[in-house]
C-alpha cells in the first residue's frame, strides 16, 4: 500500500499544478514566421488591421483600470509613450485578458513615469456585439521549442 501511495501522491500534485498553471499557446514555425512585432503607433496606422492574426505589440505600461466584461474575460488597455523634448505622445490599444492570465497582467506597471519597454503578443479581434476592435492577449514570453515551434506564455 505504501508503494501505491508513494506513486499516487506525486502524480496528484503534478496534475493539480498543471491544471492551475496557465497554458502556453503553441505555434508551428511556418505560422510564427508570419508574426510581426509593431510599435503601437505603426499598428494603429495599418489599414486594414491584421484581423484574427497574432501580432507583437511594443508598449510601456498598462492602464490601471480593468473591467470584467464577460465571465472569463477582462477589458483593459496597454499604452505607449513617445517623448521628444518637452512633449509626450500617448497611444493606447484596447485589450482583453483571460481570467487565468489576469494576475500576471496585473503585475505589469501602471505608471507611465516608471514604465519600461515590453512586448506582448496577441490576436487582433473584433467584438461583434459591442462593435470594437481589441487585441486578445496571449503572453509576453517566448519559448523556442524543437523543430521551430514557439510557445507563447506569461
């Protein structure tokens, strides 16, 4: 009996940890080569926007306001600051964050003065009910796997 418990306990812990950890989204090498990373101002100028495609977006901080719009989704925005002399230009993009990724998203800075430079990956989508465009966030970390596959996670 002790041998069975010795085997089942670690297996149970592994299953519970895997079930609570946010899963990475994986892309094959061919699909990932089409992913482009944009400055926020450049992405806003693309016409038409790359709907349903994964893009990388450079940003500096996130909005402090996060709203719970749908059962498993939260609405916020990411911001970019471009400073030239005494002038600062601000750009923002609306984003949707999955409930499983919310705590990690909240860890991003909200203060434009202390913000760094980040890249987030997401899919450009349109909410047909509300009629607005947004980026469904996937993550900020890339892990290159075997055979050119890429995993995107938080």
